[in-house]
């Protein structure tokens, strides 16, 4: 579970998440673009960007800033640097996995952009003369390319909406013709890159009406098919976070498992009798690289726990075993207070319309010891603050497992905070970890224009947006995602609550009547809504608790400090209100749907 900051650009030592981690990163929300400007197609050429609704055009002149890491990396020992290096290489190896999880054209588009960049030796000014295009057209090509690299695909990683170049197709064709390899790549994807009709194809969602690469080469697959397979997986206790689903011509299915190993496994059957075959070897080449690099990290591990954790990662990626990945997370939770913090795998299910298959991410970061002390105080006091939430102790775990809460430097710029693992059984029994990414919290472009803030509030907003966001992230991750429990039947006839005297709902004032059956999870029951609801719950917890004077003091804000408590609180709410306005970019009044989690 992540708190997402505005996407920023930066040079990083190591990285990654579902973004490219090359040099440039673009903001998630570069400007306010409400969706009420749905233009009708005109008599313009199909190649003209004037026929494209403005909200689908790639960002232009987006702010860019650096994520600072060098001082923290320099303080590492040689062995720590080697450990970080191997995990970084494993993370970067997942780039193509992410591309394949976005759209069919994303990977060749990625290759095309890099091919052009290498051909001109990263000097894009050469494109003007070589391709007979204008300076403005060259800039718009570069901006589109940067956005593709920043999102690892042609759909926004925050918003799930397609974006198309601001230059006509014939101009893009001229630029791609700079080298035969790029021209060949472009010929195979140009129609898909500019395709915006039917309208649903511009949003990630259930096929066939929307785009989803979690169901490759399956033009006829429907939501009903996906749900039927999902029910079968739940019934058989099959974990699917690291899979994709392909429908064959005869109506049967292949469950594609990410693994170095290639081969077939168990066969399942849907209620209506259709077969689901387990096929290993999805992303086999990339999974081998990851496993090899993590094997190198194992040799450079700084303690026995890290060594065992890496061993389970390697097993998971070689064999396609999600049970091994779960075991790696058990060791990860036990690796308390490491200098190098990391996680890798198929983690978040935000982008799968069914809410069960996860996208790949990997990250490596260095601990910021000074800021970690602050979050450590919040952890120590969590038992005092959680009872202040507006529900009874019956809806909390029997014993609060104090997590490891660390402030880090050196992630890829997407999340500002992370609370994992997401495996419910591990969270309930062993707990979780919280991570706050300091260089993301503090990243800011000097050229960025702040919208929607009253001029008289701007100086205070600019000065305190960092501390206010840090407060929000800390509360969101620890007391938001970290609070509450799922009422479950953990095994046949065994419950983690008093089944005969169930807790009283704070909403109805009556005993609850529903709970999670054996094999059910939050994601499998609520699908795509699960992530949205959980993020909103965590945000509400943060907003509910941030006025608490004791909590503000934990973060170093009192009436007498430079960043006064009242001012930080004011900016916290102002920042959230502004985020709500910016989020209108992701609401489509025509389809009456949001386009992000």
C-alpha cells in the first residue's frame, strides 16, 4: 500500500517501481485538466492532434527535479553498496515486466524511444536537421518520450489514462525513420499509439471495453470470464499476484506465471467446466536476471535474516512460487532497522481491474537515521493513538504488532510512503513495515506552479508543504494502513473474532453479519474497489488524527517551534483540499467513473 506523491524527475543511484528509472521523471499531475472538454472529432486529418481531446495529450513543459541520494550513498560501506547494487540491478530488470503489464504497445514504444535517443547520443537537437522537423516538434517528441519512460508505458501510472503525442502521426513517423530499427518498431505500433476510439480504450479497465495487459492476446475475454476464473482460484487457494490470464480460442484459459522456470503445472476447472492451465515462464528472461542478481545480493547480505530473505526471493523468481515470496516477506519484517532497505516483487494490485494481479516493483533505499527517530517515536506511541479512532477495539488486532518505521532516501519517486507486505495473513500475525521516502517528500521543482492556493497562503504553503506532507504520510501509513483487522474465518470453523457475539458496527449500531470466508481476501472480495477504499480509509485516519496535539509534538511541531503546530495543521488540510481539486483530473463525467485508485 502506497502514498503517492507528485511524480518528479531525478537522477537516482538505484531504484525502481513501476517507472523507468532512467534520468527523467514527470509529475503525475502536471496541471489541472478537467475531463469536461470532450471534443468531437472534426474534419481534421486523423493525424492531427487537434482531433484529440486535450486531456489525452501528453504533458508539456512538466517540472523536473532531482531526488537527492549521493550523501547518503557515500556513507555506506563497500559491502552495503554491493548489496544495494545487486538489488538495484534486479529491480531494473523488471522494467520490461512492467511495460508488458500496461499495454501491448508499451514495450516496443519504450524500445523505439531509447533507439532514437541512442542514435542521436542523447542530443535531441540533432533530430531537427536529421528528420526535417521543427524545434517545437522535437521538444514535443522528447516530452512524450520522457512521459513514456516515467510511466513505463503510454498510460499514466497515476490515473490509468492513456496519453498520446502532441505531434501529428506523420511527424512522429519522420522522427522514427532516423534509424531502420526505430522505423520498424514504429510501423508495428503507430495505430495503437494514436488510437483513442472507442473511448474506453483510453482507460485501463476490464476488457474488451477498456485496456488491460493483464489479459494478453485475449480479444474476446470478458469481465464474467475473469470473475469465473477468480472464483476458481479462490476456491483452490491459488495466489495470482504474479500472474496474467490468457483466453484461448476454445474458451479455456492459461494462467501465465512469472518465473524463470518454463513448463506446465496444475489444471483447474471453472464452474461451467472450462479448463485453466498453469503455464510457467512468463517474463522468463527477466525473472532469471532478477534471480541471478538477488543471488549476488545474498552473498553480500549484511546479516543472516537478509541472506534468508534473498534466498526466498531467488526461489520465488526461479520457480514462480508466491509461497516463497511470502516467506521472503516474513524475513523482511524481521529485518529490523537495516541500513539498506528494499523490497521487490509483484506487490500492488491497483492496475488490475479485478484487483487481484499485481504489478512488478522493486526499490532500494538508504536509511535517513535522523528522520527515522521521529517515526520511531510515532511507533512507540501507536498504542496510545489507535484507540482514539472512531471504532471499538473489536475492530483492531488483539495485539498491535509494532512495525519497523524507517525514513529512507533513494527510491524512484513514485511513492512517498509504503506499508507492506499486503498479504493479509502475514499482516495479521507478524505485522508489517512502514517506509517514508524522504527525498520524495522533499522533492520540489523551482519552476513548478502551485495551483488553487490563495495568494496570501502561498508563502506559508511553500514553507510547510514538506512537513505537512510528512505528517500525513506517517499517519497514513502507520495508523491508517496499520490499524484495523479483517474479520475472518481463518480455517474451517475457526474465527479471529467471537462468532457468537460479533462486534457492533459503528455505522449501524448492530452486530456485524458478514466476514471473510476461508480463502477470501480484501482484494478478492472487493476487486478493483479494494485499493481505492483502503487508500481513502488511510487518508481519513491521517486527517482525523493530525489535529492531535500529542501527534503534532511527536513530529516536532508545537506552538513555539518554527513550523508551528497550528500552521502545519492548516497546511495539512489545505494540501488535502488541493489534492481533491487536482484529483478531478481523474474523473470522467461522461463515463461517471474515476480513472485512478
